[in-house]
């Protein structure tokens, strides 16, 4: 049975239908999202990674397919900013309350603006981290967008 995480609690409280998916997390994997996709037998374009960024000095969250490369120019534009860069891992963990490799867009310690890659909305369901390494949730991308209060935007290079 899957463990409850802050992310699954948020989804349950929002009345969002989701299922949990577990896999054997490998800490030394350089591409965690791609490893997760392979481990659960899912196309990498449907397994989303949660990337913590800084836009004009303020934290934000970008949710994109695990096989995609983030465009910082597009990220800045999505949030109405001038520049964007990745948050250092320690700062990402402080803002989210999750460990790198287990960061979920749901249930972060601090609410931050969030954008989701527009290409994922062609999928019936997507899989994203549930707030614990090796624990994921499968849900409709529209439900994720609604619960996160996120914007749809082109974020990939």
C-alpha cells in the first residue's frame, strides 16, 4: 500500500482521482525522471519532472516531461519575468520541504507560482512525483493544473 504524503493528502482533499505508482529509486541516477519512466514502463513524455527555478529572484515551479529540456527564456516569459535560473538543490528543498528526487508540485511547504508545459495536455493522464523518492501519482493533467493553480505555457527548449 502506498504511503500518504503531503502531495497525496492535497490531491485527496481536492477530490482529485489519482493512483499511486511506486518504483525503486536510484540515488545515483543522473536523469531521475527518465529512470522513473523506464522503471514504471511509461513513456517519458508522460512522466513529469518538477523543476524549481528562480524568476527575477523569486522561487517558482516548472512541471515538464522528463524527456524535455527547460528553456529559461520561456520559463521567465511564462511567469512574466525577465530572467530565470535553476534553484540550487538546497534552496529547492528548503522551499518545497521535499528532498531532490522526490519533489512534488503538490503540497510544497511554500506555495509558489507554477507553470506546466502545454504539450502534456494532449495526454489523458500524466505521472508526477508524490513527494517521496520512488513514489509517484498518476492523474489527469487538467486536474493537476486546477489543483496547482498553475498556468499552461510552452516551457521546453
